[in-house]
C-alpha cells in the first residue's frame, strides 16, 4: 500500500503557530477555530503578501504535530511494508526545515514530493492521500484517487471521506486485508 500525506494541517500544526504570530503582530485574539475557509486571508483581513510574510515568520522548530499518535501509526504502516510519502505544496524555502522537524518528532517517511499546484497528478500513484485542503482533495478525486480529509475548521464544508485523528487509521492494514479477502471472494465466485 502506498500512502501520501500532506504536511501542513495534516502532520504539522502550522496554523496554530500562524495564528499565534498573527495575534502578536496585529494585536488580535483569533483562534484556529476562527479559520473556517482554506483561503483564510480574507477572514483575517490580510492581503496575499501579508499572509505569506507571516508564514515566513513561523519558527518551524516549535511546530507540534497535529496528532501525537502520528509517529506510532506511521511506524505500524511501515512495519507492514507500506510506503509513506509526503506530498506537499509548502514553500520551497521551508520544505527542508519541515522535513527535519518531522524527523525530529519521530515521523518516518520514504519520499517527499513538493508540488507548485494541485496534487491530482499523484492520485494514481497512491492507494490514498490524506490532505486538509478542499481544493487538493477535489483534485485528487477528480483524478480517480482516494482522498481522505484530515478534519480542520477550514474544511468542514467539504463532503467526502474524513478522519478526525490518525488513530482512526491505525487499522488501515486490516482494511487492506479485508479488501483483499473481498477481492478473493469475487475472483472465486
């Protein structure tokens, strides 16, 4: 099984760090739950340039995992022989630091793919891709992939397969084995 994972909002809690800087810079008291749209600049009253400048201020060495069970779940997948890759549209300026941060936090993965646009081109290469961006999820589905939404306030309107924690995917290997058994039944009949 091949699994693709997004970084920001799926593995790393980047928005929490973002909001902390935003609140400091603009003397606000926003919370992550206030970010109800993936294209959140308008919610905060920011122009694109201002929005991206805050991203550049984030100290990546201080970003936590979105879910503390992530390393354990991924290690379980890897022990079953699964390939776990990162597929991200994160900035080329920060990709290395985020990669290093994930390694430091115990997240093991095989490869990193950075894209400049949408991720649908990877749909056929993976059994499933977990992302938090409605645009990315739609593009993955459009290209025939299995897209799973990692629940965040900015993607609650997206309709499709969704998880609220990585522990929900701990039994993914059981799903794969059950799928194989059902396939065997279809072949035998």
